[in-house]
């Protein structure tokens, strides 16, 4: 990318922030450049300035642009050992709370959300829990609330579920139709779906568990620190934070506020004050 293109791209990101309040300015630029190149091709714009003109004057294309800028790749019970650690190590701690709040930050199309709800149901914690599923993409939230996934993904989902210590069959939780697996609406009974940006929004509740996996890797160090600070301020004393397998708190400005709980699974505990 030449200097002119770089300037145009920065102006485009600033325009999206100024008009729509979606802040991608501190996302990792290598990923942003790659994704925005695809967006420019999709919208048939020979420059980022032309794409900026489109997005500023036609609000209808914003959701499509967000689909390029946000990462929506996940699967149910992804990294099964993470969910097994929650089941075996965290659940005994969580049982001591009369009520629980769980935040799935960057919930994408809802795969991780449903994984946690199923796990909590099997461990008898669902009815005392409110799950907050947040994302900056309205399209992702709509998919998450629908809870419909293509049938060709179900075999992997089921394999992950069993490896994560599932107590039954994943098919107990969905029916098939329209070439998809439709997860039971009862799984959404205690779920609040909401737009929330880790780049610009604030704390909204006190949580006992926050799961934000494979999101921070797309942020700059400064934005990672902002997000981790937000998680720190959102967690109850001795609450838990789960990150992705390639993410860590150890180089964060907020590292001292946490202790390792399950190091191999990137699960941390907020230190009691």
C-alpha cells in the first residue's frame, strides 16, 4: 500500500468513527488493510476515498462494510479443553454465587454463547445466570439471536462438545430444518443481546465471568489495554476472564490486577482488593 492509499484508509476509518461511532482506528492495521482491500473490491471502488464517499452518503452499506471489518469466525466449543476447564475448574467457584452474570464479548454469530449456555445448563447454573452477548455488528447479533447454523458444521460442533465434557448429545439442543441446525429457543431465555464496542463503550454490569476469545489479536497494544482495563473494571472481585489461545495478559498494563487461574487455557482471575 502506497502513502496515498494509507492516508485514504486512515481518513475512511476516521469517517466511519465520526459519523457512525464504530472505532476501528486502533485495530491491527495489517488485518484492516487486508479486509478493506476486499471491501473496496466488493464495492467496486478504485480508491478508499470513493469508498468513504459511499459510506458517508449511503448508510445502507454500513452493515456490509462492518462484515468486512469484523471477524466472524468461530465454532461451538472451539478449543474444547477451554470449556472442559470451565466445567471442571471454574464451575465449583461459580456455584458459590447466588446469581451470576456472564459476558461473551465479541460474540460473533453466537457459537461461544450457546456453548456456555449449554455447559451452564448441564451444570445446573443456567437458571441463576444472565448471559450478555455483545458485538459491534448488528448482522452478527441477528445471526446469534437466530441460533441457526449450517448442517455441515454440526459434526465438528458435536465432536467439540464431547471433547469438552458434554453430558449428553449436542443434538439434544437443536432440531434440523431449512438445511440448518436450529438451536432451541429456551437456550436464549436468560440471554441479553446488545451492541457494544470494546473500542469506545464503557462498563455496563458486574460480571463473574467474561469470555472474550480471539478478539484481542486484532487490536493494537493500546486497544488491547483499553479492552483488558474494561474487563478488569467489569469483573467482580475474584471474577474470571477467559481469552483465546493466542492471547495473554502478561504484557498488558493491567496484568498486575490478575492472577493465572488455568494458564494453559488462558483463564485468569481478578485479584481481590
